[in-house]
């Protein structure tokens, strides 16, 4: 009798007195080691159940599995028990946790998602599948986590058992936190806000369906003598919801779509093999399906990055195929320092119905959109900003996911770039030409497209909370320009060279699509002034978070909040909004600090446009602010406004007498104030105007040592522009100009 030499398993069943999950684990174990069924060697299956399924027992099970397996092994992990979430930590609950434990004892007893991931990472094989049949976990009281001993089961009739209140409803979050992004497959028994049900006396619904597919009951005919990962995933995702619905219940298994290959889970039962006279597989074909490329799950990941570019391909292949060398080109670009680069990670083989077609149907879009929504909530939660670059139907996936996201998660989306996306569906002529029945649900008159466009309009009404760019290919044979562009303002739309597929396959950096992506992500005035692009990208991520947090609460924020909002808006190139807010907000009226901010916004606009009206407005507000500061004897504000009036006197008016008057006022006032970055910058600028360049350099160096990016750019702008007008010198090799550049822009 043939058995799977390189197939290994770790089966964990954590039962307690209220809910029997040990039976599930025992039944999975029995099926795997049965020569008549799955064909695993008994010594290759590690069973940890009941009293042995303590924290120590579970971790020792992983250690033993690590010792047994190699990179050529296929690994079957199964966990049935409680899952939990507390204070941002996902975990599974080993045997023996009681309501007598305090919170600290409870934490020491659980196995966190982080620990699970670390143990999985110690397994060399990428051919790994993890089944999570997580029941509900209890909540938290003042004394810590606990188990209720009474009324934990709820009989819903016909032997349907689910747990009572305080359920664990983040199973997919647990699954994503375990995901090591190396191509492992994870399937959890239910989705967020759902329960994992037991509909008969022995097995949960999820495990019952898993047992059926391991027994070969999932299909009527077989072409191969083994069952693969995609068969198992597809059956669970179809069958569990269908059976739950019969009992008026809702349970939809979650599956990550990031899979290494379609490797073998087990044999088809011997009885079926012998009846169909199927050829026995060789040792090599038992473990892995040949001919598939490894799924790339990360293009670039760095420890400190808080920005992510997420690539979403259509249905014609993997991200590495679809986007060619674009991720590689971006990774080599210094402007992209501080950005991680990742594909969404689903494969074209994720469900049998996808096949290798260039397009697929509504079911596939909904499934992958759902996966993207979950990933944005859990897998990518460390990022402040997420830019989505999507091609073809990947763009519909992205839009549907964004609409499905709650505001707190949607606020992380900073950019959306749609490349060759049929935003308005396909025309009847295109559908007839490509003869793909699945695409009828994506016609311009289909319910899906009509609802998507209406929901997008209702949600955003042309006020998008992220930057957007829509691109169509010059020779797209599948998606028309009108389908790409018609639902978006003309300012967001661009046409780039290529066909539907070649538009995203550059041969080098001299490519429309590459530059469109790069410029969309990096082309802001604030961004382009500073040399260290990683530092600037991290800062922009923080600004994006601040704006999305404070702008909706504009009328209730205090002065400090208003200042943060204004600085962040300006950093994101939204100066007009900043000026409008300061002009209209009641806190800014007669407030010398906020009026100074408004004056500064007008000053920056003047320096960008050199329109005299902005310079005059800036000078007017600085004068008003200075008068208020003098009356209030606010020394810090006096020197701040005075030095800016000295700047405008020489730059706007060309008046050295006025410049010296304000420079001396700023210098005299600053000298009696506490040392800080703005005092040093002010004194440095004042000495520059007076003509003592050594003292100017001295104080500018002190300011540079204390300054962050924003401060450095602001100080450099005043110093360089003031010096240039003062000396009437545009020589970039001037020693003082070089001094300013080295200290403030590098």
C-alpha cells in the first residue's frame, strides 16, 4: 500500500468541559493515518489533544514537527478550539485556562499569533496549509479574561451548538496575523462577526466538510490519485455556507489567497483509486504539482517603512507577470525609500472557475475583494499609508473593497491608480467579440457595474479622500477609453502607450506607466524639496493620518489640533484648504499664532506664484499679528512675526531700511527668550540681514541640529530666498548657499 512519505501533520484539539473539540481533532487524525484513505505515515502525524494541549504541549508539537520536516515536505496543520483577541493581540487558548487566572496569568498561558507565526517560520517547507476551526472565546472583565462555567452552550435546535455572548468574531484576523506571507495557505472556519457552528453530535460543520473532502466525497469522478489544496479550499468555501443556510445560519470560511502551489494534501481513498484504476503517483508527484512558478508574496519589505504600495493584478496571472519589472524599478528609485512594495498575493489558480482566462466573473471579484478588505484591516495594519496600483479587473476589486471598508481602515488609502480598468463595464460589442460568458455580469448595463458606480458616487461625490489616477492604454483591445474614464473627472485621467497587457510591462524606466505611478506617489512640492526620501515618505504618512483624523472634527478641535491640521494639509500640497480654514475658523480671529500661520500660508503661495496680492496679504497679517503680540507682550511671537516682516521687506518690497528695523527687533527680542529651534533660526536670519555671516552660520547650525524635515525646509526657504534677494546673487556655488543646502536639505 502506497503512503505519502513526505506528508506531515500537526493536529491540535483543545477541548474543555463545555465544548468537545477533541473529537474533531481525533477524526482528522484517524483519516490522515488510515492507509485506506489519506495515506499518511502514522509517525508523521503529531496529535496534541485534551490535557496534553497546554501551551507547552502545543509548542512542543511544533518543535517536533520542525525536527521531522524538510523543505520538500508538505505540512498539514489543524487547530480546533478557542481563539481570542485582547489589547491588539490575537491568540489561541490552550487547555487548562480557568476563570481563576488573572490577566497576566492568562497571557502567560496562551499561544499568541506572533508565536504561531514564529514557529511556522521555523518550518522550511512552503507547502503548508493551516486549518483553523476556532470556536468563540469569552470576553474580558475587570479581573481579566475568563470562562463562564454556566450557560456557555446555546441549543439552536437540531443539535446546533454555538457559544453564547462575548463571542470571538475575529477568526480571519487571527488567520491573517498567523500568515507569514511566504505562500502558506490558511483556512479559518468563519468570517468576522460570524460563529463556527456544530450541527451534529460530534463534529463542527467546518470539520465535517473537511472530513468529507479528505474521504473523497467532494466530487463524483477523479483524474488523479490524490486530493490537492485547491480542491479542499473550494469545497469548504462552497459547502459550509450552503449547509449553514439550510439551518438559517451564516458561516463563511475565510481563506487567504496567497498560495505557493497546488500541492497534494492526501491520497484519494484506496477504494476509489482501485475502482477507477488510477495510476499510482510517483514519490515526486505525491508532494507537489509540477510546472507552477513560486508565488511572489513580497517585492520589498523594510523594518521601518510605514507606507505600502499594493499591486493588484487582473485574472491573467500573478503580479510578477502582470506588472513585469515595475516593482523592481520602483524599488531601485530613491524617491520610493520608505515604501514597502507587495502584491496582494492571490493566484490565478485560487479557484477552479478562474482558470487561465484573462477575465473572470462576479464571484471571483467578490471573493478577492473580500480578501483585500480583510488584508487592509489586519495584514497591512502597520502601515499609515497604502497606495493601491491595480490593473484590469484588479481595479474593480480595489474599488469594491474601498467601498466595503469602514472609515477607520479606508482612511489609510492614500493613492488609487487604476490601469486599464473597465470602470464602466464592457460594451455588448466587446462581450460578443471576446465570447466570454462570465463577463456578461460585467456589462455596462449589469447590476454589479451600475451599483458600483452609484455607490462610488454616493460615497465620495467627487470629494475623494485619496489621490486617484485613471489610465487607459492607447491600443487597448479589451477595455475602451470611455469605460476607463467616463465616471471620473478629466484631471484624473491619462492615456499611456500600449495594449491592455503591455501597458504595464515596461522594458526600462523610459515608460509611461512607470512614470505615471512614480509621479503620482512622489510629485508634491513638499516632497521634492528634501533629499532623504525615506524620511519624507514617513513624514507624509503621518500627515495623511493627521488630516483624516482631524479634518472631520474641524469645528471641535483646539488650537493645537488646528495647527497640526494646517501643517499636515500644507505638507500634502493642500494649501488652498489650509488658507480657507484659517480664514474662516473662529479660533484664528485675533489669535497671533494662528494669524501668523495664515500669513505663512500666504507667504508660501507668494513665493510659489510671485503674485503680489499674496505677498501683500502675508505682510498685512504679519503686521496685525505683531501688533497683537506687542500688546500681549508675547516675546516669542514678537520675534517670529518681526523676522518674517524683515524677510518680506527685502523680498517683496526691496526695502533694506525696513528689513533692518524688523531684523533688529527680532534679534533684540529673541535674545531674551528661551533657547529653541525657532529662536536659533530667527537669530541666524537676523544676523544674515545685519551682515554678520559667521554668527548667522553659528545659529543656523544650532537650528539644523534640532530641526525635523518640515522645520528644515521652512528655515531653508526663508534663509535662501532672503539671502538671494539681499545679495542679488543667484550663484549656486556661493559658499553660504552651499552651507544652507548641506545643513537643511541633506
